[in-house]
């Protein structure tokens, strides 16, 4: 294994750990105050941190005017950012951190479906087989009808959030070679703060903030939107995106451990087994084509 590949694996694993860590303060923050206020603090903190990173890493003039494409793309991403974080905050109220993290991994499938529709990217047959496995896992982890109303609401918001974040990835993928990615990331966060004001049509009052809400929301912002995404970007420099995504499948396992340590909270057995089967199905869709063919040949006795 080359040094570059090892670096990619380390960065991808760190991104997975940070994604798992994100949902812990995120849940604590939503328990400490109004969801819209929590989202405001998260966006403002992430925007400030990403702006500082852009200023520190920019090789051009710090205040160079963004292009029309960068402004338009940042505005579109800002809408998806605001909607995704609002849905995510509502989802974590009803779900355990590990379960929410599992549903976030569905981004892999949603991105593939959106890419097929909007970018005309082909989907291989094994994708649909993986989708069936995901469906089986989802069915297993679904609670019975007398207990599952809140859980279903949480899953609905989690999938909305995953769809919004998938749309962000798709837009970024389409224009990534024509933009300053660090600048666009900072811009989309600041514009999402502006959209927050437009959507709520008010300025948050001092009474809406408390120490716990601000502290947990800031920690969540640093762990997820800032450091987590940065580590994932670094991993993609040294590692194929497919492999980085496979390593990201370990995130719910870390989230399960963090939930037990910090919240004394753990999903029931059906949620754990169902979630594991869902992750297996998602991972199956990420296998390289040659690997899948070789597995079939081994089964048929040709290898």
C-alpha cells in the first residue's frame, strides 16, 4: 500500500469519525432550544470557520470578486443547505444519532438516482440489487405501528435532509472544475444565513440563546460542516471517491459508540440489525464493476 493511499484511508476514516461525532452535539443542541435557532447558530459558525479557512488558503487576492457562476451556484447550494439542516435538526429529535447517521448514508443511493435523472449517468444492475437489500434492512428496523409514528416522522425528515445534501453533491460535481470550491463553500454558508433571515423574517432575540444551545451547535458545526467535509475532501485527493464512500459506511458504528458513551442511548436490536443490512446494501452498490463480476465467476466455479 502506497503512502498516498494510506493517507487517503486515514483522512476518510477521520471524516467518518467526525460525521459520527457531529450527530451527538446536534441532538443535544436541538434538546436545548428552538430548532430554527440551532440551525442559525450552526450555519453562522460554519460560515465563519469556512471563511477563515478560505482566507488562509486562498492563493489569489483574499477579496477577489466571485464569478457569476460561483454566485449562482452558491445561492442554489445555500437553499439546499438551509433545507437540509432544518430537516436534519427535526429528524434528530425523533431518531437516535446512530439511526440518523445510517439514513444519511443513503446519500450514496440518492446521488446515483439523481445523477441518472439529471446527468444521464448509467446505473449498473447491481445497484438495484443493493436497493432491494436496503429495503429489507429498512423493513426490519421499522418499529410496529403502535410505536412507530415518531420514528416514521424522523425517517421522513432524515431522507429529506439526505436528498438536499445529495443535491448539493450533484451540483458541486457538475461545476467543480470551473469554481473555487473553498470560496463557494464559504459563500453558500453565508448566503444560507441570509436565506435564514428571509425565511424567518426576524432577528433572533437574546432570550432564544443559551449556553448549551450555542456550545453544542458550534461543536456540531466544527465537527460536521467544517472539519468532517474537509477531511473527506482531503481523502478524495489520495483515494477513489468510491473507496472514500465505502469507508464512510463505518460512520454509524462510531455514532453508536458515541451515543452510548455521551448519551447513554443505544438503538434496539431490530434497529441495529436493520441498519447493518441497509449499510450492507449501500456498500454493495459501491463495489467496482470488476469485483462484482469476479464474485459471480467464483460462485460459478470459473475462478
